[in-house]
C-alpha cells in the first residue's frame, strides 16, 4: 500500500465517522487497505460485495436499469448509508460509500471500462464517474486506479485531505458531482422517510430506518406547547422511567398536511424541553410501527376515540385488530383524565374492550390535572 494512502486512511480512522462500504466490479483493494490499517474497527461497520444480480437487487430494492451508472452508485451509497444508520451504536456521523465498475477481465470487452463512485451522508451526496483509458493497464492496474479514487472520495466525505496521486492518464478526466439533500422535513412530507428527529439543540435529522428507540411518547399538535404538556411530560417520565419524546405528526386524518414553515415554527415553540419526533403517522396503529416498545401518553378524549369503531370505518373488528397490532409492537398507553362538559373524566369511565385492559394505565388525578388546551390558548391570543 502506498504510504500516502496509508496516512490518509489513518486520518480517516481518527475521525468520528462510521461507514458501510459496498463495491461491485472493482474497489476490493480499497476494502483491503482500509481494513489493513490499525483503527479500522472505529470506522468500518460493514463491507459488502454484491456481485450477483439478486444480491444487487436485494441491496438497492430493484433491478438497476444499468449496473455501472451514476444512478446505481448513488442508490448503492444510499443503501449503505441506511445500513450504517441501523448498525451504528451511538450518534456518530455515518457515510455510505459505493463503487460499481466494469474493468478489464480475462475476456475482451466491447464497451468502455468505467467506474462510478458515490458517497451519501446526512447532508449531501457526492459522485465521481470515470471512463478508464482502455488498454493502458491490466486488470490489476485498473483495480488499483479505481481503489485509489474510491479512497479519495471516501476521505472527502470524512473531511480528510487526500493529496496522493491517483495515476490518471492524459485521456482520463473524472466527472465530479455534488448535491445537498433536501431538508429532513421536506423529505418527510414527500414520504421519503418515516421519521425526523429534532434533538434538544433543535438540529433535524432524518432517520432512514424509520424506527425510534422505546420512549414515553407524548403526541400532539403543540400549537402551542403549554404548561399542561410540560407537566404531563414530567409525570410520564416519572411513571414510566423512560425518556420523553414529543411526537408531532405532519399528516392529520381531518386536516391538510402541515407546511414546512409551520412544522419548524412548532418545533421552535417546543424549545429544548425534550426531543421532538416528526412523523407521518396520524393513527396509533401506524405510530406503534415507528415507536415499538413505547408508551403513548394520551388524554381521556383521545382514549375514547381510540376504541370507537366510528373511527375505523364503523368496524369493531378493525378497531380490535388495530389494538392487537399496537399491543404486538410492545406498546401501551398512559391515559390522563380530562375535563369534559363540567366534569373530570378518567379511564375508569371508558368501556375498554374485553381482554385489552392491560394495554391501558390511568394517570391518577392527584398526579396530573390540567383543564386547559392549546385551542383555548389560541382563542385567548386572538
């Protein structure tokens, strides 16, 4: 291995980045170099070589129209990124790295020898496409060329300078592309991701795997967040022993989708009291798939709708099926009482379907009562 490449790889291993590397056709030397330098376990989560047709289809989700292409390299890098997000064990930045190439073999090829390389991280995708000067190198030489180019692309995504020589001929000129992703909220609104997290500092990040770790989840419109929400959040933390997450669904059964500007306004209104999860899940059946193992914190009025067949197309069977699916995901409910028509209504007054009583737990009135709503606060503001 070139000492300059080794130095660059060492610097990459010293960054907090984690990566999944996927190569097909060429780039296996880059894998070997990366794994051969001490510290690889800090950087490489997984390496994949999808050579077979079905292996590639399994990776990217469909058969590529062209296997060696910028489009397929980007799809491979995105799949690698998603895989990395599933495999990381902390909040380290993840980079999906991919190379698809056709180079010299033991038989002549009519077309060009080419390599398409792509990286994908949280903010952008980077591409490098090269038509190789055919006949100037043997297979080993072309493999080395592509692997050098792959290490350079990976280093760029890691924020590491890479000044080593690639070894281009005069006829070779790589085409470099770079594009920023749309905002996480825009991707959520378009249905490209199922979940966007907003941390305590307000930073938004799309969760490609579409799952949230178990938590006490307080769904709401938060328009605005008020003292009742915050007190309920504190009680939920104490009763469950779980971290609290506010959940804001950008889709609503009875209303049009929220605009990005409105979503950001509501997140800003929540402030740093707890993380926020943005979803496209207007029903608890869908929420349970995003938040397996979680406890949903709801009010008496929401509880009444949850078990009313009217909200399931009039079908009691569909209502019971939905409750069973929620239970199967390991979820349950904390139910807070609520003032309704002059009286305080609680879980005890709700006819929970037979057999589903363990799915629900009441929050005692002496622990929480708040006779105020976001709607009332907005009306007072007007």
